[in-house]
C-alpha cells in the first residue's frame, strides 16, 4: 500500500513558528536589484539607394620607392690614412716619404692567414723587446682571384688583415702608428709599423 503524504499538525506548525521566530539570520537579506531600463530600439536606417562603387587597387601602389644605396667598404689606403696621428708629426712625415730606414722587416707574402698571424705577433713582440722603433711588414698586393662562390673574395687578404691585427691586442700596446710604406719600401704591398718606446 502506498503511504499517504504526512501533513504537519497545527501543534507542530505552532512549535516550528516559535523556533523560527527566536533565530537570527546569518546573512542579511540582499536588496533586490532595480530593474534595468529597457534599451531603446535602434532606429533602422533604410538602405541607401545606390551603394558607392569601390575603386580597384594594386598592393603597394602608394609606396615611395627609395633609391638603393650600396655600402662599400672604405678604400684600404683611406682607412689606414684616417687613423689618428699618435707619433711626432715631423718624424711621421719623414717616415711616410721613405726617408727613414726600417730596423727590421717581415715578409708575409704568400702565407695564409693561419701562418701569417702568429709570425706577425712574434715579430712585433721581438722588435719591441729589442727596443726597435720602425719596422716594415710586407704583405704583398694580393692576387685578383675569384673562386666562384657567392661571397666576393677581397683582393689582398693579408693586406687588409695586417692593420687590424696590429690595432688589436696584444700588439696594440706596442704599436704607435701604422702607415702604408713608401714605394721604395714596397708601396701598397707593405706597412711601416712605428713602435712605442719601452718604458
């Protein structure tokens, strides 16, 4: 048999009301949020009688074409000549005109970079230890060659590399001036290296 739903008696209801009246709410009742005003309906605009026609365009048609500039490496002679003068001007003039005799010479002509760098370092260190002032480093003018690769090969690799080595450590602390040699001492294929006086 199915159970009948149980209903509270009047006595149970009175007891429940007495208990409920003697309790306090844990959380105060939240005020009801005011009803938001209804959004006004957007006015409908009638479609324009004729839509504007769009002009055809080409991508990049308004860009301004700039002339391309080529950043060439400076001429080696100019690059060496632009170095600040560190030695006596009168002595420099005599050296540049070939009126001073080098006290030592090193011929790197025909060597590879791997062979030339240690030889140059040893030569300059020895010359400085012997308190020499002017030495000559012969690099050769270099051959015009192209091995067909994507990167062009510089004409006269050692001729370009030697001034850089002389201005880098450890040689820079001994070298006062580097200048292209006079024709009688090799011209474009050689460098005068003027060394600092020993302290």
